[in-house]
C-alpha cells in the first residue's frame, strides 16, 4: 500500500524527522486558512502540492490546461488562486498514464530556502535480507538514473536487524552526504529517524527526495525532508491500525479493490484476453504464454489455492467489467483444489453473467475427469484446452475469428 | 537418494489442528509420510486422527518422537515465532508454508538463524516432496501442500519459487514417464530461508539427481546468482523457466517478491543470465519438461 506525501510526513515527524511546517487541505477556504497561518508565522513563500500517489507532479499538466501540480507562491492571493485551480482537477504526470488522477487534497507548506538537494532512502536489500540505507548527494533527481550513470555517487549502509541503525552508521551516511559541523549531528538524527520510520512502520520503502540543506532562521543551515514517499508492506498492515486508516481508495483501481474484497489478486493490463488462474507464478506464466502465441493479456488474476464457487463467479464478473476483454482463458492446475468445484463455479459464472465471449478452459489435476464432464454436460460453448500451450493457442485463434 | 528429506524422515506439523494444517497432515499421512507429531499450544496430550500425538511445544514433540523436520501451518502473525521455536528445538529442516508473513519478521528470523544448523524452506511455499515407490508415488515424504499423486519417483530435481508452476513442471515430467528425485518450492517472498542456489548445490551433490528444472520469476537477483554458480560449478543439465516476462514494472504480481523495481529483476535479464550459463531456457511454461529432456 502507498500513502500520500502529507501522510508520509506525518509518520516521519512522529519519529523526529524534520519536515516543513504546513498541512493538508481539501477546499479553497482551508487552503486560504493554512496559507494565512504560514505567512502570519513569518514564512516568505509557501508551496502548494497536489496529493496523488504518483511521481512527476511538478512537471505534470492538469486536464484543464493548468501547468504543474506543485507551485511555489509568494503571496496569499497567489496560493489561494493556485489551490482553486488545482482542487478537483485531473492531473496527468508521466506516472499516472493518460487518464491522470483527480486531485482532491493539497499539501500547503512553508517553502524552504534550499541550498543543497540530497537523496536518502531505506529499503530491503534482498541479496542479504537486511535493510539498507541509500544516500546520494545527487538529490532531486531520478535516483535510478544516478545509479545507472554515476553509481559511485550512491552510498549504501547495511543495517543489522539485531541491533538496528547505530549512531555511528547514521554519522557515516551523514558524512557521505557532505554534512559537517553542526549539520552532522542534526543530519545523523534525521537519518536515524528515517530508518526508524521504515522499521517501526514496516515500510517497504521510505524515500526522501530531496532531503534538503536549507537556510534556517538567522542564516543557520538545517536539514529538512522536503519531499517524502512511503510504501508499506501489505503483510504487516494488520498490526498498524493507524496506517490502515491512511488507505485512499480513490487512488486504487476500482476493479482491484473489488477483487481484494473477494480475496482475489487482480491487476488490470492493456490487452484483450482475460485470464483466470490459480497461483501467482502460474498466472504470470499464463500471461507470458498468451503473449508468446501472439495475444495480449488483459489482466493478471490469481484466484488463490482454494477458490470457492463464489470467488470464481466474482472473478468472472471482475474480468468482464473490463470493456477491452474479447476472450477468456481459464487455466487451473487443481493440485489440492478440485477441478469439479472449479468447473461448477465456471458453469455458474457463465450462466450468471450471460457470457457471450469465447471461453477456453484448461483444467488439470485433482478430479479433472469429473471437471471436464461438468463443463461438457453444461451445454455451454466452452472450448477445452489440453495443455497450457493448446489453451493459449486456442484463445488467440478464437479472438482472430 | 534424494535431497533434504527421504521416506524415512520423521515429520512434525506445527499448527496441526488448524483447518489447513489438519487437511494437509491428513494428506501427508495418506501419502505414507512419517508424520510423527503435531504441535498446538494448549492441546498437548490430545491425538490427531486418533493417531498422531499432539504436544504443546516443539521441544516436547522432538524429545518424544525424534522428529527432524517440521511443517509450519500457523497464521502469519505467529509464523516467525513458530520458525524460531522449531530451530530452538533443534529441528534440522523447517518448511514454512504460511503465506503473508510480515517482511520484517522474516528479516529478523533470517538474522536469528544465521549460523544455526537449521535449514528453513519458505515461507509462502508449497513445500518439499521426495516421491515414493508406491502407486501415485505414495510412500514418499510430502511436507507441505503439493498434490502427491502428480509425482513419480525418479531422477529429476525441481526447484521453484511458485507452487502451481512447480506442479505444472512435475506433471509434465510424470506424464512423460520421467520421475523426480525431490521437488522443492522455495517460496515467493522477498526474504526466504533457502535460495535457488542452495537447492542447486544440493542437487548437484546428489548422485540420484541427473537433471534439474529451475523455475524462477521476476524480482530480486536470486536467479542471476544461481546462473553464475551454474556456469562455474554445475555438472548436470539444467532447464529453466522465468515467469513474468509480460509483467508491468512496479506492480507486485501476487507474490510479495515478484516485482520489477528500479529496472531490476526483469525476466529478460534473468533469461539472459541463465542462457549465458548454459541453461536451456523453456520458451513457454508448456515445455519445461521437454526442454530438460532434450538436454539429458
């Protein structure tokens, strides 16, 4: 699960990470009040930031023609005008796809006088099964590009989960970021706070890009997390009620949300051949084999190891909600799952949904004979596939006809 | 021979009274596996199916029955504890079937197991099967949730991150009259106990394994690591398949570990690494067995 920038900053602040002052608003009136408060507090400029779960907001374009989902404003009037122009509008960025995302929340905060932009992230290093803190002096840029072009500018510190991040490790990272003097201590504290946020929240990724050296009051330098992105480990959400409450269903694809309600794992893709499979690996492999025979998968759908008749019916409803779908491939390896139960589910689903699209079913495994018999005796037009290859070929051919 | 388990291996089941644990303990017993104990805290002294003694702790179960392998079916929130309890009791092989364990719990488990003599398989895996000589491969050792009847005793080792895709490969072999030495599902999570490489080394050293099918998927770099080792050390023919060539980047494809992030973990990179190491890569998942048999 991903959360918004303003939520990420709330979490980070709980662990002592310095973030700009400000807050989230949902109406122009709230935007005005927030901006007024910030200007009254002595801030010279504020920044208005669209809150969507996608990167590239600054360079994004609203469908109403307004340029930029992030704007620095020097006056109260400007901040209110900007907020009005953004709220309720659809923002298209390089990560949203052409359909864009509706902006219903803005983060309004003090704009910092930035002197340097740095990069800081915590994630899992799968190679050693330990957390790793990644830092770079090349902040504000696409870190993947930095890693590809100048890997020597990325510093990594692996953390031993038995003891957590030790102060000396935070100082090492701070030093690698060029933080010296008074900034060393403050920077190290911030870095430890970022690690703690990752560890205590069970995050998959905490990314501060940019982490800024700013000019604070009296010309004194300080470190501030100017932007923040947090992705959570879904498996751990059960023990974080506060983070669960941060879920924003408006940011999720409605079909995927509907699927998760039925404990199905569905991801919509661009093609027109829907597939329904048991097991994640087999589901991926089914998409691959459709492509191999010249087709295009419309989705990834794993019905899990023990799907019920109700789940199969729900799965059919979900894949048929995608208007691009022109044919369906069901691929079930009934290891423990019984093919006759799946077959009964398929027949019920086809009848319930009044399916008219070509349907190819490949059943294998437990009670396969009985399963095939149920399909045959149903009187429905179901094309039977003998192997994965046979089924994939048949569904691609059915589409061509 | 085989790797990890033999038909004589004495198995205990943690979470034997839960719905899934009970069902699969029963199926393992029917397969002929030596299920000698169950563990469910608070139910010590009872018997499973009037036959298998249930204990409150793994230590008690091991002391009373001499079990050397454990199958874990406890819910995700308690699985890390269950794994470490088994390790503490000296269980040599711990197979964790549980899906949905918090990643950080596994980070801690992996750290705690460092240097220990216990081998962990999984979590989020179908388990381990060494087929037996009976009808439908009965009389073998089945730890986990794989269907027993699809197996056949023989000389091909299968290692995979995915459950149903493992069954697919095993069934392709069995349908061609080719048996398996041992089939190992290592699980689809980003942090797991035993890697592809660990299992490949075991197969390479097992005189009864004559060829290997290795099934990987997008995410991580475990397949690349395995490929590098194969190139240097593997003396046996290996066929591979990587699932997820058509998966979009940044999306988790069911398994927590199956995600392409930062341009890493793509199927193309993995397939290239395997080819470079001399592994015969199956064009489609339909020809995994065929691809290996052409090499053998």
